[in-house]
């Protein structure tokens, strides 16, 4: 099993490298970091443009630039931005903001999505099941950036009626506040609720529908009928034999869909003013900064690979057949 996990991890590391290489190459081919200097009036002298290009390494071929950047990454050197700032100084802050925002929402979505899916399968055909599946379809049809905006609009009257920001709309914490201890934690939690709900709702709808379908297939399986024939109650057969089988396909789904939901987190960060990897990536595209785009892509790819590796371990726990 350890060998298999090692092989999978090595393969995913190769995928990370390929994704970053492709992203860096496309960004370098299409971005022009000197665009602002080229459009100044009076025109910027060519010698200044050449000096700036040499400073950013633009006078070298793209493969040389990429390999130089990759060689420095293990030591924690991610290069500099177009504006000349050290990228390494921002990596921890940006990655930390994204993890604090995305991981709680995704964890809650997995738990609630599985729970609602199992509940719907056990009540298949009833009004509550039909209503929950209808709500799930509606949530899946709403883009994340629209959902986040709608939640802000719906909550605004509540804040106005309360005369204070019960749930703030922007940032990780109240700007300029010197809160400490429990007050600071409470302030961060209040800022976290709306963006977390925005991230979690579409994932809950997505996972619940898939889990419901997986559970319905298990409920109609022969091994579950055989367990009932041996004297187990319906609940006992499901808990002992059915639940594990219904969770097996969910592990693969969570691993493969995590990147898709991570893309939704990019819009969530922009809507709620969180300065995480998604906001950083979009700002880098606006400023035509290939180094930052590559760094943000690398960090997101590592996050996706980590989730996939954890899913492989969970799959081995649920399905002993995968251990050999």
C-alpha cells in the first residue's frame, strides 16, 4: 500500500510540474510586463526598456527562465513581481488566507453533503427528498460569484436592522481593530461565515446528489438483501455493510472535484475581499505577472494533490481490495 501511495504521489508531482510549466509558458507568451512603460508619454527610451527587460529576465528564453525559477523554488525563492517585490514574502500570507477560508467550507460541505445524500436515499420518493433535490439543482445552477453577491444583498437588510455589521462582508477581520484573545477570534469568525457559506452551498448540493445516487445503488444490491436475509435489520445492514460501499465512490469524487471547487473559491475571495491565492492570481493576470501566476498555480496544485493523496488513503481504509 505504501508503494502504491508513493507511486501515486510521484505521478501527481509530475502533474503539478506539467501544470506549472504550461501555465508559466502560456503566461510568458501572452503577458507583456513592460506594457505600461511602452505606452508612456513621452515614450520611454529603448535603453530603459531593455534594462527593465534584463532585470525581469525577459531577455532570456522562456525555458531558461522557467528552469531558473524551478531550481530556486525548493530554497523558498519564488522570484520577484513585476513591481519588484519579493514573492516569497507574500506566499505564506496568501496561502494562509485561502486555507482559512476554503478548508472549513469544504470540510463542512463534505460532511453535510454526504449526510444529506444518505438521508435523501433513505427517504427516496418522499416529498422531503424531492424538495431537497430541487434545492440542490437550483444551487448547482447558480454561479459562485452570483451566489456570493446574492447572499450579501440578502444579509444587508439584517445588518441595517441590527444597526451593526453582524456578519461583515469584506476581509478577514475588522480593519484597524486592535482586538485580542476571544474578541479577535469572534471578529474573524463573523467575517468567515458568509464566504464559507458561499463556498459550501454548491459543494453540499453537488456531493449530496452524488451520494444519494450511490446509496440508492447500494440499497438495491444483492449483498444488502443477503444481509437482511441473515436477520439484520434494514438500518443494521446499511450501517454494517451498505454505508462503507456507498462512501467508496465519494472519495474519488471529492479528490477529482476539489480543483473545480477551488476555482470557485477564487471568485469568493474577490467578492468578500479576502487576499488569498485566488485574489493574488487574478491580480497577477491583471498586472501581467507570469512569476506570480506560476507561484499561485503551484500552490493550488499542491493543495489539490494533497487532497487527492488523502482521498487515496481514505479509499484504502474503506475498500481493502485497493491495498494490494
